[in-house]
C-alpha cells in the first residue's frame, strides 16, 4: 500500500498540534517551513513554441483487377502493382501494400474473356504511395491513375464508386520525434538562460557557467504542446495535442491535408537546482 507523503513542515506542525513532538522554537519552525517552501518551488515554467514541417506526401487508395478465375485476377493485379512499384522507386518513393480485398459477383450471363465487366472474381489491393514533398503531387496522381489506381482514400472498398468525397493526399512526418526533440531542446535552453538571469538563478551562478549536462541539472518535469487548429479529413478544424515524453501512438496520428508547417506552443516546466545555502 502506498503512503501519501506530506511536506515535512506540515508534518511537524501536525505533530506539534497533536502533541507528538516537543514544541519547537519559532526560529526552528520557520526554518523547517522554509525548507519545504524551497523544495516546493524548485521549478521554473515558461512558454515553448515553434513549428515542425512534414517531409513526405502520401497518396492513399487502391488498385482493382477482375478475372474469370481468382488466379487470373491475381496475376493481373500483380502486374499492375509491379508497374506502380517501378514508377514509385524511380521517383525515390516508397510503396506500402496494405490489405487485399477479395470478392465474387454474380454473373447473369456467360462471362467473356473480352468483357472484363462481367468477370466474377474481384481483387482490390489497398496501398499507400509515399514521396518526398519535393515531388509534384498532381503529376504523381495523374501517373498513378494511368497505372491503374481506381480506388481513392483510406476507405478502400470493393465497389468502384463510393458515396461522398475521399481525401487521397496527406502530408506526414518521417521522423516527427526528432523534430520535437530539437524543439524541446531549444525551448529548454531558452528557459535555462531565463532562469540563470533571474534573481534566483543569480544566487547560484555556478550551474549556469556551462551548457553541459543540462538534462541532469535542469530535468524536464512536463511539457504539453498544442498545435494550431488544422483542417481534418471529415471537415472542421481541430488541434493536435502532444505531451513529453513523446508517445508513438500520439505521433502516428499527426498528419496534414496540406504542405504547411505545424505550429506548436505550450508550457514547459523544468526542475531547477537548489540555490539555497
């Protein structure tokens, strides 16, 4: 069972009130309370702000193939995917294959090898195609359509036509954690400088003479960053919320609908050295 630990000065006051320890002199009691006040205020909070930029553009959708037999449809699909792969790799991109949907449709008349619309077996390969943001996304989309992309957006289905509109281009971060770490380090450096120039920091200038071992001398207690509101896939605008230490589940959800920097701001709290004699 965990025991709740109250500050020492409060414990002493409580013990005195209960008659559990001898009465202390006013000077001794003031010293005890000052110690607890000092421990409780050994923190420094400031505002952290900056921005991170996406470096990857991702097209999401799918490719379909039909056949008289499942193997025929699969062979056709593999051929189309290989053509997409060659194009993507030639543009310094990356092809990510996701789920394959398999279905069969009822054919009311004898299927003909020349009429692919009547083929009973359907395969749909959902995929993501990722490029550096330097690529012209509209030219990429046009070429992917020529290579057989006929399903659009994250909600890939067997049906070629879908209701509503599907977002098919997203901007993502290949290493958002590293960008956030650099932002955190820059904010922490500014915060330490502010503290060192403050009245409390001037009392113990020794810890401010070098930038080495900042994490040990001024550990981060908390950091909470909120982005500016950004357009979301299903409409409206909403911010992203990130807290330190950065969690992979949070980072994986951050994606933008446009190639633009993501502005972040929020409080950063560090623990400061005990500068009392």
